[in-house]
C-alpha cells in the first residue's frame, strides 16, 4: 500500500463514523444512550420508531463501534462504547447550534430560553444547591438518574412531578434539567411549577454536556 492508498484508507475509516451519525434517528439514539444503557424496546419507544427500525439503526451504530450490546434474557441491551461517544454527540450538536441558522430559529421558537452554563456558572449553581439556596431537580426517568446525575440533584421524573410538588420548598429557586438542550421535559416541568406558584427555571445542560466539560457527576452506588 503506497502513501496515497494509506491516506485514503485512513480517511475511509474515520468516514465510517460520519456515515453512522448521518441519520437524525441515529443521533437521537446516541443522545438517549448518553443517559445510560437501555434495551432495544425502550430505545424504540423513546425515539418513536418501531423495534425493527431501531434495531437496524443500532446495527449501523454498532458497525461503526459507537455502541455495544449485551444479551439480558431475551432482551438486547445497548450502551455507548465510551464517554467519548457522548462527547461526540455534544460536539456535533454544539457545532450545529453555532453555525446552522435553521436550527437556531427552531430552538428559539420551540424551547424556552434556558440558562447556558459556563464553568463559572456551573460552580455557582452547585454552590447554591449545596448551601440550600436552590433545589436542582432531574426530571428524567429514575433509571437515568441512577446511572448518573448532576451533583446535589433530586430525582423528580416529569410524570411524577405534579403528585410530588409537596416535596419542593416554595421559598427557594427550583432549577430543572433533563437530557440536554433538545429535551423538552424540563420545559414542561418549569411550566407546571410556575403555574403552581414556584420560582422555577431550567438549565440547558444535562449529563452529557456536564461530562464533556469535565465536570463531576454523581452516581448511585448500585449503578457504579
């Protein structure tokens, strides 16, 4: 293999990643898996596709070595191949947010304007939570919270939130987060909380963004 053929081969191997993430649904599956491992039926349900199509997308991601799979009884359980895959999703989305005007317009139209955390403001938020001046709530499914969550966060899954409002103080700021900037669960949580008289806001960042920034995460001992 001469030098030109070698370079072609190298670029072809990297292009396998680009081909694997060229589908919107495969990107969504990566975002979901960035929250923790899930069986194929749960992935199909979360991505609003049938199991056969989900399995086909997952095979492509597995072929590019972005996900791994294990058998658990009759179920196939998928997980990301590493934290760098979650960081890849965060990087792709961040570049798109910065440069794709259509995406910027859609996000402004569909989503509330959440605070975007910097390293400094992340520490400020953690300090407020630690001192008891704010309550940080994770409105994702509890299994995702157990896998990893922001330090000091309480698990209050969105479907349970209304029934558990008594657990939240009315004299403190309530800050919600979910899976990341494209996730609407925290928007719904803030809307509900404000309607019920709470001081509520959201942050755009979730576990993948926090992890990609090199910030610490908390995990349940059983999930470690």
